[in-house]
C-alpha cells in the first residue's frame, strides 16, 4: 500500500519546494572547480600582501602615527572579516 501526497495542498506544518538545475558534464565540473581554486588562491595572496604591507608599516620606525593607525585599522578589519566568515560557516 503506497500513500500519496497532494503537492498542491501539503499537510499542515509542511511545505513543498522544487528546483531544477542542469546536469554538469565532468569537464565543466573540472573547469568550474579550477576557476574557484585559482580565485581562492589569488584572494589569499592579495590579502597576504596587504597584511604584509600593514605589518611592515607598523614595524617601520620611519612611519608616521597616522600611517600606523591606518595599518592597524586594516589589520583589525581583516581580522573581523575573517572571524565573521568563520562564525557564519
């Protein structure tokens, strides 16, 4: 005996969701994943360079107080963004 559910009138406390997405060919999956990995690595490299510049600015005795304040603000923003990203995940 099989039971059937009318999708136009689901039971109380339930909802129906349907979605359609195209099939990805194995070659398309590899290309998409390659793009995502390259983009991720470029973003990590960019953030690393910015952090290195900020730390170098803070450690340089010739840097003015305003430059050091700016560098500390960028480091704090990067740390806050990273923590927010990790907590959201």
